[in-house]
C-alpha cells in the first residue's frame, strides 16, 4: 500500500525562495548575524517593528539598510538627537502664500521602512509621537488624520552601553516593538572575513551597490497573507497564553507581558515556521521567538536586578517550568 505524500496547504516554497534570495543579497556584505537576520525577516513577514540593541560597529544600521535595499519600497533614516522635535519626525503644517492657506509637509516617517538610529537619544515628547504611527500606521496632526502607505515598519537601533544624553524608552513604546534583538560581536573567523572583504572586495562607500532588490510591496503583502494562513493548534494557543500569564504572576517581575505580546508570539512563530519550511507551528517555534518578543516588555524587580538576573533568564525559567504540548 502506497503511503500518500504530505501536501502543504499553502505555498511555503514561495516564501522560502524570496527569503533565501534576501539572505543571499545581505550575505554579500554582512558576515555572520544569521540568527539576527532570520528574526528580522520573521518580524517583517508578521508586520512587526524591530528594536536592535548592540554596541557601536556591529552592523545594526548596516543590516537594516541592506534589508531595506532588498525591498523595492521607500526608505528613510532618522537620526534621533536630544533636540529633535515631534514635527521633525511627523511633519508639520506650513503656510503657503500661493494658496493663502496651510498645507501639510510630510516628515521622514512617511515612508515604508523607517530606520531610527539611536532611538533612545530623543526625549519623551518625541518618543510619544511614535505611539500612534507604530500601532495604527497613521498620524493625527491638528485634528487631521494622515494615513501611511503600507507596508510600514520601524527598525530602531540603540546602544546599551552609553547612557549620557539618552532617555529610557516608555513601556508603551517598547510594547509596540515585535522583537528586541541583541546584536553581539562577530567570532574570530567572522572578524577575519570582515577584514578580508574590506581589504580586497569593497569599500564602505559602495557597499550598498552590491545588493539587488528581491521583492516589492505587492509581493510582500502576498507573503504576509501566506504567513497568516500558517496553522497552529489550539493547545499551542493555550501554551502561549499560559506563558504570558506566568509573566504576570512571576515574583521576580514588576511588569508582565501584555496581550499584544501574546499576539506577537503567535504571528512571529507562524512566520518562523514558514521560514523553516513548514505550514504549521511547533512548540519550538514559540520557544524560539519568546525571548526576543518578551525581553523588552518585562520589568524586573529590584531584587532580581541586584542579583544580575535578566529578563531572558526569567523567560527561560518560565519555559522550563511549563509543560511543552506535544
């Protein structure tokens, strides 16, 4: 008796082909950082914003620019500084003498991919201006609402070491980021390869010219639709909900995760499953995205901070204590 082959419900191969091309283009310039790039692509396919944290010089900004270069969409970059005002980001109404009336002049946030460098350098007033646009993809100025053209996502970077002239991001803003990704140093072998490339292959001023466009807005929208159709069993939905509940009841946390966090884990675990060639979510997908989806949403108690415990440690502890559904 011939056993029927397993047939996938959706075209996972189309997602994988596009993602493979994107990774190939990015790898022309960036050495290593495969795990970070995979998670960034998972966030993009699930319509999420990304916060990159790492010391200067580990290719945070470069990787964001390269991902934008592989996509045939509008890209803008904003350098956050302490004197930056909300109007510098969102835009403002300017009087036009030709028409004897005010007209709206769009700010750099009116783009498809917005790279915000050193996001923690702007004061709270400017940070709060991002709340509406990051959640609802629209901006209200002087009682007029301006819709943004989709797709829209924010990729923000911050330096965890330097604190002079920086501001702590509000919890409400952090909750709007799908992932907080920690960008580490390259290995010795990777560092040698970086030096080799810069010595013999290219210089920094033409590095972006090496990357080709892979997908446009319509194809990206099609891939997002495919990702949304990835199946997930009810017991895994209960597993996600149970994990989030544990963060709210954990003695080492002052602030647990919100329902937005559980939705993020659901959507990004679907995207990760697609990236790995499956049309269904496994517990491993959920576990893999849990730390980057939760680490910036949880607040440690003073005792845990003094003990040197991190939010990643708390998430790992919660996962270890929970029964994994099979």
